[in-house]
C-alpha cells in the first residue's frame, strides 16, 4: 500500500496483471441484416446499396462510401422483393429512379438463385442444382 492508502501499481492477488493469460482477443466481425429476408450475416457477406449525400442510389462494393446504406444478401429473391415492393426505397428513405432499379436488377441477375423449400435451401444456377440443409 502506498502512503495515500491506495494499491496503485500492484498486481492483483493472483499474481498476474488483469486480463493477462487469456490469449488473443477474437476479432470483432460486424453483423448486418438483409432488408428483405431479415437474415443476419457478416457485413462483408452482404451487398450494400447506398444513397450518397449527393442523392443517387448506387451499389457500394467497398461498404465504406458515405451515405445511408441498406444491405441485401446474395439471394435473387431478396433483390426482387426489395426492388419490387419498395423495401429498398423505404430503407434508404428516398425514391429510386427507374434507371437505377434497372441497373440493380441487372446486377441481381448475376447472383445465384436460392429458394427455401421446406427448410432446405436449394441453389440453382444455369449449369446445375445443389441442395443444402
């Protein structure tokens, strides 16, 4: 104990400094939610669409652009639902121009088509069909 009655600079009773010996701290992985199916995934596992401060709505492949963002998973059905029902416009709090909707639909066509069937996820591509679950 020091002259002022505190225990500054001393180790805890166990002999180790606080927090020592627990190993490296696990890396934090930011989680985001798909606005259509509401499933959670790592931020890097979802596609971000951003309304920039200047106004246009664009795809954000880096996930770091300034503006209000919304996330969609890689499921074509989610993209169709978000674009046709107005979910994306509501999430971004703006009206989306028709040419932007067309560009986003074109991007969504390059994604795999997955449909949930009785809790089993079916992934269809042009070449083959694979079932997981």
